[in-house]
């Protein structure tokens, strides 16, 4: 079955190095002197305090990104509970995120309200996103199609970029270090009485990341490190015409060039031998959205109407195999989406959310011209209510009308109850999700390999629940909690038994526990530990799914000994898991567990100048994840950041 994608701690895993960021999550209390919980949007589509949200959600802020000096979204997500992350190679390599054991293409990704999953493949490559302009990352786990439609079968990851606020501000940074790394950023932001603005540019470059295991190279063949060059630009504007009316524009463009070592499929050497020359991948991504927000009846009815556009252009050129340069592989697609959301204040803190969407995904290359795209129209409703003291319920339902497979109804209910006397929060969710067949699966055939598209595919579906608690202790300085989850995924799209097409023949079950403990030792030092236990099984073949570790532990700490100095550390342990070799010619291998330790420090020199440095993989652990791709050893980086005024 193709489903792509007892706990023992490593030695010293509980030796918390001074430092780290206390990630603000649903399962972490704010400091005792700040009783107001942060707001999140993803779980309910309106700003909601974390203690009123039943869904399992992780919030990563720009402060934590700065503390740990995470330069890519991949590094920011690595420690998050409930996720397993796989990157094939170094920076820029294809990166998939599996939420609670679901497939990599079962995660819906949204950037500033824009659906950014690849229109042709249905998945999202997390390896192309830099963090320079990110204000927050919200990770919502469990089936969420009742609010987000297709692709949200396993969960949703929502990225929000920074907005301008206050007087004009210029920020720039430069960083260099191991693996020929050179990263530069610049931003200008601010606001007037009517206009807020933020402009960002980030250039991330690594020139020599060693990722090919030496044991796989042919005799006498030299290892060539991966080279990645990413230039990302963004703009975010909002114009307030009046107190009740405003217009916003978001634009994000990425141009990336990756040179990596692919597989040599010549008769000799045999498959699974890395090629002597590199594959060149060029990626361009454009995400943009224009919206209008207007309030009626003194704010009792808030409305937002938007139009978003997503465009992917990917060209992969394999090297000359001795028989002439092969034709490049193209993956080009776009999406145009109209959306409306209205929020009705019912009084007493109760809200009714109503929404409608109309979108079309299109293939722009390698497509059957008779089937240029898929249209989907949807409507949804959600009630967020507080029927009795301490109880909050969010219930939602959605209907999607897809012009390929017809209608699909999904729902979600999420109650949470706060026991005031003890501060205990009890929470549970139950919901359904679906994943529509991709345009590639429906329309793109490879007759030269006797493999053909299947236009009759049905959507994949999921049904899941979770139940958990959170408990503050020691006057709120210590907070602990755990959540049990269980999901069943049906109608999985897999390669047919005769390997000639796709078919809805798979079924999988995933379940496990996400647990945590967070301790505010003092105003200057905070500690956190997360443990995720996941079982993900192929119900048809009765075996574990690939690349889903059973055990994952992350330990973090933050120490600010002075107002100018900040130290951080993170220790990650990933347990053994089932994997395949580079080209899946050996479909099941056992991947060894590994652990990594990262340290970061920054010092404010004053007058807007900050020096920073970090060390990744301090213990110089050598491991493969996935199998066939080395992770680099210890790396040291440093730089300077200037903010004016």
C-alpha cells in the first residue's frame, strides 16, 4: 500500500540546557503576571481566547521564531507536538508534514487568508517558506473540513505575516555560517491614521549542504552538496476608509532555485545510486488576496469579502543520462477563489459565523485540455456559544459542491468546560474531513510508463475525535495536560493492484497521545516538555505507515539573565520508524532514532543593534531522515540585526 508519506529517552534527554523559547500554545499557560490568554483564529475563524478553544492548537509567535533563530518554516515546525516532518535533503528539499499520522497532502495551509496548497498536486511544500515576515503560526490538529473544505482532512496550518503599526520602522539583518550560508532580510513597516503597511524581502542561500550518504556513492564518485537560493518578497497593506469600512491587499512572491542529487536510473549503476550530476529545480510561487471588510448595525454584523489567487510554476530538469537531456518535468497550476464571511454577534458572547466560497483549480501544463480544472462551491455555518457558566461550544457544518464528484457534507463539534475552582479545562472534539482527488490524479497520464489518470476517483474521507485536559498547578506557574486522539481515514487514493492507475482502495487508522508540561521558573526562565505518541497503521496491509515515528519528545527552555541577553535551546528526540530507501525499491526499512540539540543567543547592543548566534546539531549527530538523505552535522551561524528608529 502506498501511503506516502515502549518510549525510551535518549541519553541526557532531560538535561535542559539553559535557554529556549516557551512556545505559547493552547496547552501552555501565560505567565502568572499576564492572565490574558492569547487569541487564535484558525480553530473558529474568528479571534478566540485559547482557553475558550477545545481543538488542539499550537501557536508559534514571531518572538519564539526570533528566540530560536528559525530561518525556515521547516525548522519552526520541527518541535511542534503531533507533527512528524520529513525533508528530502537540505534547505529547499521537498518537505512534508504529517499531522497525527495523516498523509502529507492531508494538511491545509493558509497564508493571510489565501489557500496555498499546490493546485495541481494538492499538497504544500513547506521547504519553500522563510520566516522573515511571519508574525504567527497556528497549527490546528484533527479533521477540519467543516470550516476549511478539502485538504483539511488531517489539520490546518495557518501562517499570518506581520502588519505595519506605529511610526515608520526599518529593519535589516545579515547572517552567515556553515554550509556556505548567507541570509539577508530587510523590511519597512508602519502606519498612519488610515493606512498600515509592511514590505519585506528575504534572501536565504546555502551553497553546500552535504545530504548524500557516502555509502551510496559509486566508487570514485564525489559527493556534491545541495545548493539552494530563495528570494521571497511580500507586501501587506490596509486602508481604513472609515471606522466601519477598510480594504486590504496581501502579496507574497517566492523565486527559488534548488540543485540537488537525484537518482541514477541508467542500467548501470543500478537504481538507488545517486546521480553524478545534479537535478535543477526552479520554483515560482505567487500568493495574493484583496479583501474588503465592512461592519453593519454598530458592529453587530461584521463582513469580509475577498478574492484570492494562487499560482505555482515548477520546472525540474534531470541531468543528461547519456542518451540526451530528458524533457523537464513541469507542475504548473493556479487557483482563483472568491470568499465571504459574516459574523453575527448574538449577545452574551455568542456568535454565528456564516460563509461562502467559490473556487477553481486549474492545470496549466501537462493537462488534458478537455479537463482544464475543477470548480468547488461551498457554504458553511458555525455557532460559538456559551450556554452555561464555564462551558463553550463551537459547532460547525459545511457543504461542498464539486463539479467532479458532487456534494460533500462535513461537520465538527468542539465543547470545552473550565472548572473555575481548580482551573481545570476539559475539552473534546469530534469531526469529519475530506480530501478531493488532485488534478494530477484525475487528468495527468504517463503513457510511456503505462500509467494513466483516473477521472472517476472519489474523495478521501476521515472521521476523528479527541479528548483531553489541562491543569494549572503551583499558582499557575506549572501547567500540564494531555490529549488522546483517534482518526479513521477511508477511500485513500493509492496505486492500483496492477500499477497502471489510481484507485480508492486504502484505509488507515491513527491514534495516540499528545502530552506536555510547561513551567515558568521565574520571569527570566521558562521550561517546556512535549511528548507525542502516535500509532499510524495501514488497515488493509495490517502494518505501520511509513515515516510516522511512534515516539517524539521535544524539550525547550528560555533564559533571559539580563534585559539585553537572551539564550535559548531546544532538544528534539525522534524515535525509530518504518521508512523506504531513496527510490522506494526497498519499500520497508527500519530507520534509527535520533536526537538533536540546538542553541541560540542574542545580545542587544543598544541603539537598535543586536548581535546573534546559534549552533544547530551541537552534538554533531549523523542520521538519515528520510532514509537515504543525510542530515548535516554541527553548524555554526552568526550575524547582526539593525532596527531603525
